[in-house]
């Protein structure tokens, strides 16, 4: 099948230490040969799985809670257009200025305009995946505004000039030795150490100064409550609270799917998110932001802006099956439990959102023409489906995307649909269909394979890929069809 | 996701056996053992010669029309309302969980749903419908169980196969702490992402070998082809067999 050739690792070694890779298999090849990286991920994911399991000791309770989480998000999505209007109205009443952005480019422009209007030069940032989607730091940097990540993990990868490798724990691919080296290189006066407390203290020192001098803060949003216009933000380091309360100006960025209907929807989601994500009963900080500083109040920003980003989400929304993707609460449990992610790490996905959720989200947002191999980078083991706190049928959506890539739906639900089609693969499945839809042909074909299958050379694709680490399967001398008949089993 | 089967109101007297294409070509002795076990329990076992493949490979690759054509051939091959017993959690999951989805909105949707409701994974049927009791006649042996992802997460099979193994007095079952982790087979995944699949099966082998068992027993021949093929290539072969074969060889009806 041509699939093997299409997805073979595209790795070019330039001989000068530079290696370029252009597809998932190629990046996986590099990651799989990086021993420390593999050890870091395996250890981290094992720990996260154990911690999550300890938080949900009762399978029945968990099933109920997941059903509730899924229902809350489904209910909100069903009314998304009107809830968004409600959120805008409530926020506006509360003094939060709401902006709409269809593309990441528009969102960046909006943020820049706000900052330039206020003469902002330095910004502290709480963790936000939507801002990663926008590549906001780089954009602001190009316009002379320095944005410093205040989440420890994000700060570390910002120093390293890397992308997050996990949506909750962005620097999970690094160990303390690597972080120690990074700090010694980048933080003035910091010696090399593997002492985690000392490293954390060093980052805190840098951060405290940044918080004090920042002209503005940026944050993401975990949940926005339409009923009250409240932005809910969970975090563990207090940096989210500092970023949203210390500077005089706060800009929050969120994807339009982060809405819930009422405040009563928040507790069940908070019961699911930290437990699924990091195995914590609750995060150290739960921030609820409803308005800027009011007259007589002693803290909080004078001005708050909320930027609502679409970036392809309404397109996903239009398709009822794909819409389930938008239930995601970004806990990362799917990647923590993914046997593929645990081995190749987040950077192999070459996307803002790695792991199982990334495999379904990236092709829908960026298009199958640029991410055609992601839906195939799964054994469909369903481990992600089993743990998803809002019950997203990730495996079914992976298969749906595989379908869109070879035979796009009439509605053209996904950009770049059809880009994975090849004549050789389509022909192979046509042949497969004929053989398996005609029992007589099937019995003749399998009979021939039983007799002569041993002659097929192991170097023939796709056997070549198979036999790289396994022996060639041995055809039995007689098929089960033949044996069943010989042993006198009835045919009808 | 998992659609746990329900026990039929009456113990059936006749059942169909769906062998699966993989068993048909590579492990017919596993299929035959499954049929013998059912027959030994007094059931009439019918093996339609018109059966071929459950359609999962094409469905999983997005070729739904081709899959449906092949599935319709199975509808034709299993016309009577008898239970359909499948010696694979993965193929059973395709038939039970995915047929209704695959035929949603098709003219034969009702037929797909009715067919799906008749599908049982072999070990589940042995435990819950036949209440199989075995007397161990084999030598003492230590085995480990390999659970397939689809048997666990689509068919909702958790303890049934291990319960059968534990019921054998001379069999010591050592469980694999990484039992729930995928072996890396995944059908075409193994050849589309061969290096990732290779890393997964290497870790699986290590965890299977670490149990110290002399034999690995499983209920899915896809996983077995992957794991035992990789063990053989690595030069550390351990005996591996389908549960049906293992039970038939060791257990006398009690």
C-alpha cells in the first residue's frame, strides 16, 4: 500500500549537525532516538496517570461526573451563538471591553492596538494556549513590546526558545539538569544547580521584578460564564493572579468555545479539570474575574479587555460530529494517557496542541492539507477516550478525519479534505472490497495465500515496515474455512 | 464507548462463529479451539462459509463505502437470529460498536443495529452466558494475560478472560502492570508509523517478559501477531496462544 511510502520518515541529515524533518514519522524518528527525552516523558506520564487514578477511586462516581461534564459543555455549545452575545452583554455591563477576532492575525492586531493605545512596553503573561495559537509573544516582540511568560514552565521554554510540549505542563520534556543549564546561561548571577528549590527561587526572583514593572498582563480563560460575565482562571503558581491584578491593564484571550451557561456549571468542571490534568483535587488558585477595579477597591487592573478568538472554530462547530471537539477543557489527560505521545513527546506533533486532542484539533483548524498525517498517528487504542473528562469521542473523530482526507464530505467540513487520497491506496481498498464481498473469491484468494503466502518476500511493502522489528506472519497450511468444513461444522 | 453486551434471556442452542480474517489465515487453530469449546458446552456451532472480514481495516482508514460493502456480505452470511461469537475483542468491537455508526442514515441501518446486538466476544460469552467451568488437567504453568485495547474499551471486557485463567488450578496468572497499555499494533498504524509502533511493542515485550511467565495468553490475534512476531525477531520468543486454544488444551468440562 502506498500509505507506507507516503508516511515513511522524511528525514534529511545535512551532515553538519542539522537534520530537517517534514512529517510526523520523521519527527518521531528523531524523538525516539533521543534517550533523555523518552525517559523524561515516560516517567512524567507514568506519574500523571497514577496521580489521576488516585483522584478517581470510584469508577461509578467518575462515570457520573464525566457524563455531567460532557452534558454541561454540550448544553453550552448547543446555545453557543446566543451565549456569546449574553457573555458580551454581561461583560460590557461589568466594565470588561469585549473584542471579536475571526483570525489569529486579527486577534494579534487587537491586542497590539490596545497596548499601543496605552503605551505598553512590557507585559507579563499567564499561561494561555490561545496566545500560543496566536504566536502572540513573537508578534508583540516584532512591535517592540516584550512579553514575559510568568508560568514557570512557559518561562523555561521561552528561555529555550521552544514551543510547549504539553498543554498543561509545557516544559515536561525537560529534566532538572537541562533546566539548570538553561538558568545558568540566561539568568544573571545564577550558578548551575540541579536543586529544584533553588531553580524555582531563581525564577521567582526574576518574575517578581517583572510583575512590579509590567505595564500590562495577559491571561487565558479556562471557563467564561455567560450568565454573569465571569472569567474563570485556574493555576498553581499565583502567577495568573499576579498577571491579572498587578498591572493596570489586563487583556484576556479565549477561544469562543470556552463558554458555560451558568455559575452552577463551574463546580462540576472544577471537580474534573485539575483531577484529570495534574491529579490535584483542586488547583492552588482559582481566579474569578468579573470586572476591573471599582471605585474604592484597593487592587485589580483599571481596565480589562476580553478578546474572543474564532480561528476556525465556527467551521468545526458547523459539523455536529466534529463539534464534539469543542467540548475540550484542555486538561491534557488524553496526552498523559496516550501511548504514542508518551514515546514521541509533544514537539513531534509540530503543533500548538499535541497528543490526541491535537490530532483532531490541528487538522480541523489548520486543514488536512497541512496535517494529513496527524489523524493516522494513532493506534486507535481508545485510552484517550476512556479518560476524557468531557467524553470527546476522539477515536471516532480521528477516523472521521481519515475519511475526510480520502473522501471529503459534501459539506467540505474540513479544509484540505481529499488531500490524503492516492490512486494506489484507493485501488488497494477496491481490491480488498472485491475479495471480501465475494465469498467465493475470498476462499480462492485465502486458499492461494495459505499455499503460496510463504513466497511473498518480506521486503515487499507494507511487509517491509512490519518486518523491520517483527518476523513475517506465517500463513497456516489450511484456513479456518477449510478446517471448519473438514471437522464437520455446519455451514448454515 | 463500550457497549457491554447483555445476557440473552434463554441459553441459545445454536450459535454462529465469526472466525475473523486474521484467524482464518494465520491462526485457524485458535478459531477451531473456540468452536470446540462452544460445541463441548452442548451448542450447535455454525460456521458460515460465506463469512470474510468484519470490515474494520477499511473503516479505520476512512474507506467507509468499501467497508459497508464488505459488511453487507456478512449480513448475508449470518441470516438467522442466532448469537454471533467472535474470538477477537477488536473485530467484535467493530461489529458491535461501529456497525450502527457506519450504517447510520443508510437504508439497512436497522439491519446493522440488529446484527450488532447479536455480537459477543468469546470470553465474555463463555463466562456470562455459558458459565463455563473447567477442570485443569495440565501441568503447573505460569502465564500472563495480554488484554487488547478494543476488548477493554469497546467491548467492556475487564476480568472475564482472567477469571477463566484463574479458575484453572494449575495455572498461575501473573498480571502485567502495564496490561492496559497498547501493544502498538493498531492495524495499518503498524506500517504507517512503523517506528512508533516498534517502540510501543518493544516496551510491551519488556513488560510481558518482566512478569516471569512462560506463556502469554491473549484474546486478540492482531496483538499476538505483533507481540510474538517482535519477540521472535528479538530472539526472545515466549510461547503465546489465544485463550481458546489454551483453555481447550488444559481444561476438561467439569
